[in-house]
């Protein structure tokens, strides 16, 4: 996969201090530590806002881990395309019936070290049912699933527990989604506040 700012020598350290200062200025803090494994699928949830990408990148610099993230292909069109790729983006065309899981499994097989970040909602809207590609990528690549999160209610982001998939998707997803049940996305928080303000 292509070079990005996380694996370009001398570049990544330059972003750590600004990220630490930036998060403090907006009142955010980090929690947890990245897995010791060199390769894993990183779930990024809840994903309900464009702000999530900026938080993800800042948290990556603060906690010193290198990552790639999957995003819809429209983000990579035009003059912003090279910038998005350099930021670690991997374009995904969801309109085509290509075998994304097999492609990503091959990427893990070809690289000694890969952190692939995937928002399981598949959209920035709040959803009740996740897409399951992230799970099958982890199973196919035989790598763990790290539970990365942003919680707008408490202004904290980072890492939760590590899931080693057993192959029983229903069992594993129940554990994973139970962790995220206490995390609040930006859109969900705005809706909660609007509902609270509307009460007499």
C-alpha cells in the first residue's frame, strides 16, 4: 500500500505535539493503548461526522500508531485525492460488486505491519445495523480486531479492548457492540440535546 504521513520518516513526529495541543484546546483526551500486534483491524465507531477523521488522525499521532483508513471513493476524487491518500486513506467504491474483503486480506498478507481502520456503519448516519466486512477481513487475515472509539458526550477517544474473533460472528458482534453501546457519536449527541431541550 502507498506511503502516508504515518510511515514517512521524520514526518509523523512533527505532528505529535500539535495533535496533543489541539486535542487539549478542544477539551478532548485519549484513553487506552494500541494493541501490541503489528497488524490488526481497527474498528472506528461511532462514525457520524466528518470531524471523526480529524480526531482519528490526532489520536493516531498522540498514541503513536500507524494506520490506514477506508473511505468512500468520492473523497479521493479531484485535487484532494492525493492529500487523502497521504493522510492514510484507502478509497472504497461501494457501488461495485468487487470483493473488498479478499482485496483487504491480500493487503494484510503482503505487508509485515498494517493497521486498517474501518467505520462499520458504512455511512456517517446513525445506524442500528453495522456492515460486517470488517469482521470477515479480520477473520480472513487472521488478525485481531481493536475497538477504537470516539465518545462526543465525554470528549474522549482511543482504544477499548481487543477482540480475537472466534469465527462465530453473532457471538463476537454481540461483545463488540456491547462495548459501543455506551459511546455517543456527534449526531446522536445533538439529537439527545435537541430532545432534552424540547421537553417542557
